[in-house]
C-alpha cells in the first residue's frame, strides 16, 4: 500500500531549505489565486524559517512587531489555509495548544520537553517501514500519523 505523504530522504533535503519552502508555499497559493498581502507574507516567512514549531500566538506576536494592525484572526485564517493545503503540519501537545511546522509539513515525530516545552524534529526512516507494516497488517491506507516523544531536554535536566 502506498502512503500519501513524502518519504524522509528526499523530502527532508527540500524541506530543510527555508527559501525553497517559502517559494513552494507561495507558488501553491498563487496557483489557487490567493492574495499575498504583506501580512500573509510575514506569516509564511515565519512558518518556512522557524524550527521552533511556533503557536499561532507566537506567530502573531512576531507579525505584529512589523505590522501592528494585523489581527489574530488573520494569522489563524492563514495557518488554517496552509494546513488545508498541506503546507503546514499541526502538532498537538499535551497542554492542548497546537504548534505548527511549516518546514516539514509531512508526518514525522517530534521530541517535546515537558519542562520548557521546547520541540524538535526527529527523523527516523524506520517509521516508513513501520507505517508500511501497519498498512499491510490492518488493510488501512495510512495517510497520516502522529508520533511524539515527551521528556526533559538536557537544559531542563540540569
């Protein structure tokens, strides 16, 4: 059974370059005739460049420093649009808030600190094999998964 999300090796190379990511997102929006306002561009840049998996509120705070009249609703709408296009990955946390990964918008695991809430990507090619095994054993066509690790980061352990 074929998965509908990118495989790790080729996807990671393209997704690690924030300029390539930004251009890809812009092209997807333009081909669907979505406007690229300065505020939307600022949101896109934050998502394409960030490795911290920001919340909507964190994105909003950054955008407001350059565009004070931007509303929180604008950020929510843009993130929701990008999520719908498959250009941002929503990562749920145990605290109930969502964080967003615009650099790697395909399923992949994260390591999340239960102390400071830092979040990092964790790439494991063996998960492709596990996903295939789950599909074969269950008959499901796997289109998405969520697999995260929780613990204390080195800084919080000190």
